[in-house]
């Protein structure tokens, strides 16, 4: 993936409105990565610097360049209100009229909700993993019981009689 990413970074190195960069999350960039929810590497993020989104697309150079060309564009924000549709402008104006503490409370509440959703998902996946492990153990026990119950011996007897009768197809 690194050669593909380096190719995209080189192509957009001097672009006036598109930034394609990398951050070392194990060194100086760790605080930035932590504040943007980066937990695994490599993680690709894009969008408004105050609300970066995770890129989920293909990671070959062609796909990354196509994404950069089509999606790394100025977007609706307080700095680019002219890019907002009427509905987003109203929503943006509502938030811009709030004081910082009010905004912080709303943001914290929704971020807490996101954490709860993630925790519920993880618990559900853990439950599925336990079910899977139980089903796997059950299957293995049943298969072992069949094999230990004479299946191997039956197969060896059948193989030893191969010359006595022809198997049907």
C-alpha cells in the first residue's frame, strides 16, 4: 500500500486545495492520530479536518487517485458556506449561533452515543464469536465421534475389497 500512497502524495504534492499526506502515529503524530480515532495501521482519513472520515475503498494507486480527484474537494463548512445547500446552511447557521459550551455539550453527547454504539457492536461481535466457537467445538466433537465410531475401519474394509466389486459412480 505504501508505494500506492506515495504515488498519490507525489501527484498532489503542490495542489492548491488537496492535501494528501501521511502521519507517523507512533511518533510525533500520535496525538493527532489519537484525537481522530486511529487504532490500526494503515488508516486513511479524509474530509473536514475537524471531522475526518475513514476511507473504506480500494487501496491500489488507481483507486486512491480516483478518490482524491473526485472526493477531495472543498466542502460545506463555516469557511465554505457558499458550498452548502439551503438545508445545510440553516443547520450550519444554527450551530454558528450557539456558544462554544453549548456546542461542546452537543458534540460530547453525540460522541458518547457513538462510543456506546461501538461498544454494543463489540459486545455483539464477541457474542457471535462465542457462538461460533461453540458451534465449531460441537461440530468437531460430532465429527470425531463419527470417525472414532468405525468410519475409518469401514473405509479400510471398503478399500481392501476394491478388487471384489466395482464402485458405482
